[in-house]
C-alpha cells in the first residue's frame, strides 16, 4: 500500500511539472490589443481635443476669409437749432475688397443745409460715385489680409499634422499600458501555477514523512517554498491591479465617461505573433515608409511656410506706400451720360526714411526661417536613424526571445530530472527548489523579454508616426 501511494505521488508531481504552464482562462474573455486600440482612437479625450484643434484652424480660416467680405457703410449727421437746419449729411458706401489689395467702391452722398461747408455742397439729388483704389507698391503683391488668409490655410495643415502626432503619443502611451497589463497578468498566472505546484509538493512530502520515507525537515523546506510563492503571487496581483487601473485611464465611452476594466477581461497572450500587423511595423509596411508623409516633417515644413509668409510681408513693408484712387462721380439721374472728367482722384504716399523698424523685422523673419530649416534637417536625420535603430532592436530582441525559450526548456528538463532523482531517493528537496527557482527566474526573464519585444514594436510605431 505504501509503495502504491508513493508511486501515485510521483506520477502526480511529474504530470504537474509538465502541465503547469498550460493556462486556461475558463470563462474569461480576451480583450484583444486591436479592440483596445480601437477604443482609444475613437473615444479618448486627447484624440478628441486634437480633432477640435483642426476645427479651430478651420474657424480661423473662415475668419481670415471674412477680410474679403463686401461691406456696407453708412454715415448720417444732422444739426437743427431754433428752427434752422444747419446741415444734414449722408454718406453711404459699398466696398468690395479683392485679393491683390485692390478695393472697389460705390458710394452715394446727399448733403444739404444753411450752414453746410462749401466743400460738401452737392446737387439737390445727391451724388453717386464708382471707383477703385489700388496700392501701387506696398500692399499690392501681399498685404496683411492676404497673409492672414494664407497663414490660416497653412494652419489647417499644421493642425492635421499635430493631430496625428497627438494621436500617436496617446496610442503609444496606451500601448505601453496594455503591454504592462499583459506582463503582470503573465506573472500572476506563472506564480499561480507555481503556488499550486508548491501546495501539491508540500502535501506529497508530508505524506512521505508520515510513511517514514523522508525526514521531517523536508516539510519545513516545502513550507518555506510555499510561503515564498504566496508572497510572490500577492505582489504580482498587486502589480496587476495597478496596471489594470492604468489601462483604464485610456478607456472612455462616447459620452466622455471613464470605463472600468472588467475582471473577466484578459490580455491577448498571442500578441507577439500579431503585433507587427497591428502596428504596421512589418517589413512590407516599412518599405513604403517615407519622410515626406511623416507628420513631424509635415509640421516643420508647414511652420516654415508660415514664417515664409511673414517674411514676404515684412519684405513688402520695405516698399513705399503709394495708394492711388479714382472715382467717377455723377448725379443719379445723369449717371448714364459718362463724363470721365467728373471724378475724384486721391493719392496717399508714405515712406519712412531709415526703414530701421522694417529692416529689423525682415532680418528676424529670415533668422526664424533659417533656425526652422536647421531643425527640419536635424529631424529628418534623427527619424531615419531612429527607424534603423528600432529595426535593429526588434531583431536583437527576437533573437533574445529564442535564446530565453531554450533556457526555459533546459531548466524545465533539469527540474523534471531532479524530481525523478528525488522520487528515487537520490536528491533532496533543496535541489528541487533550486532547480525550480532557476526555472522561475528564466520564465520571468522570458516574460520581460517578450514585453520588451512588444515595446520595441510600439517604439518603431511611434517613430513611423502612422496612426491610421
């Protein structure tokens, strides 16, 4: 009977050592990485804020276009005193600003009164006019409202690039949270399996002690191992809970309400096989990588565009200001009889002698463009080198994964062999625990390297900056 019990314990320990890593989720539901990223892209507040920035840029564009809207102006002044009408002055104007600083204008004036300024005396029916104002030098090629409109259009491109960078940063941080959750989950499952192993071993040793086949000190050794496994499991469960809370920071609903991660949800244990496809970091995707479409490069190029518009405006300020206006005037009833000698002509000239303010502003604008161009050149080199470095890291970590898997397999074989020797009475529980601790360390290293493998992919994803 004793031999039968001893054989049953031996078979149980051998089966346990072979099967202890075949985890079963039971009723748990896998929360895949792709589903998780879908939630983040669609509902995360920072992604929504980035979308709002584009809307603000579009509103700025609409506001800049408003500078070219037609305008109606009217001015009326009247004075009556002791029954006398001193004056009544009305002036109505319709203006149409155009792209090249040219302004079209139509006006109607009607003035009367006993004490009207002779300069403002008009026919009884009033006076109409149609004219044009042209900035001959300064303001013709570019002016403030033209510059504002061009900058507003460029600002939309800048907002789109910055939105992509903001989305990339959010997805990067969210991915790290998911990987950390998976790492802690794997550690919990690892310690749960080894805790169960320690409990079975302690029960088996206690029965062997009762039968007189093992010394009583072995139960102390097995008990210490059990307590260590319990401590390890509690620590790993605490880290898992913390990582779940960190992961929940990236989960929101359509109504901007935060979500809590259900306890039945578990990470995707096969994520290593699909990570490159999920993040588009495989070789096929990398072959289509181009700096021309990179949001950071696009943002820097757009900033240079904005500065170039400022530089053109500052350069235009060096020209003399010379506005020439011509208006054809006529009484309303005689407007069909053209008499171009009936007109108003105006010339407005302005030119600072030293131009120190304008020359200083232009010099600063050129220096800002030069600094931005240096930053653009540096960013292109850094991105190119970083992509190569991340590819090398992925390849290196992939090799480390293969090595650590071989180490786990070797340590598993040593543990199994040591248990057979123990059951044959040729080994000790201390040696079994030593072998098992080595195996635990190797499997923890395996989990850590797998996590680094995932992180290296998301680092490459961040560098490529393609959130779509």
